[in-house]
């Protein structure tokens, strides 16, 4: 007797998800940004095939994971600023941390990961333009810290993450994302196998198409998928 197929009812989230994923190149992974989104909406996206979700706060995911414990194959991405005192809990909750923005934080995560015998995937957050609202290494600071970052054996350093300032034109966004790719390529040329950096975490709802043109492999979409969040 053949297995019964589960019918997934249509929904606006499902329709948007299908349209977005159909338009993406095969090397691009969509991360559905579910911060401030009810777990019921996460379930809808999950039923339509989405498995990668992003949250910006450790404590918010702590609550959601309890409600979504029956969905064990979700990959959780931390995309918000991580305070050092929440690093331990972040390692327990998240599979990826995109927002590692200092050597001090990376060192702490490495030490905690060693205690847990884990190798979390991380991105190095870089501040490519002066922006007081953003965290991250400057390019000069990152180059200075790279030799020490290579010594951290319990972190799987996957790539570069960058968030542009608000209000950039499309041409300025192309320049911004292009600088992120250029930085990644320069690091690979210098450090080779020690830092292959296969990923670029770039692009959100209003600029992800431009980010993909520049080589983004991880895009972070919230409003485009889930609609406007309720304050």
C-alpha cells in the first residue's frame, strides 16, 4: 500500500516562498528571517519546504525552539549582534552565527565550542563603511586579526557577512557588495586552505538581487517572505 501524501494547503507565505526559491541560482541559500514572527508562520514556511531560519536574539529563539521542538531538521542562523555573555546559550541554540564581529567574541566561542566538542559555522561580520548603527571589524582590523583567527580550531569560519547602511542607491549597493566579495577573495588568495571562505552572507529583502549579482551565497529575507511584522 503506497504512503499517503500530505497535502499542504496554499498560503501567501507558501506562494511567496515558491516564487523566491524558483528565482534563486542553485548556489544561493535562502534564510527566512523569522524574528518577531509567530511560530505558526514558521510552521507554514516549513511545510512548504523551508529549513533555514534566522533570528536576531538568543532569548527569542529560546522560546520558539520550545514551541517548534517537533521540527528537528531546522537549521537556525543567528543574524543579530551577539553579546559575549550570551555566547554560551547561542552555541546551544544556533547552527550558524553570522554576526561574529570581534576576535574577542570569536575566541570565546572557540573556547566554549571546544568544551562542547562542536564546530559551529560562523561568518565574520565586517563594517565596510562607517556606520555607528552597525557592528563588525573594519577591513584593517580584520586583516590584523586574521592570523589569530586561523588558530581557532573549533570554529568553522565559512565567510564574510556585511550589512550596508540604510539609504544607499543601487549603484552604491553594488559597490558595497562588490567590496565584500573583493575582501573575501583577497583573504582566500593570502591564506588559501586555512581560510577558504566559501560563503558571502549578503542581501536582505530590499537588495538581495543586487547582492546575488555580487556573489552572495546566503541571503536573509524576512519582510519579502513573511510580510510586514506587527509592532
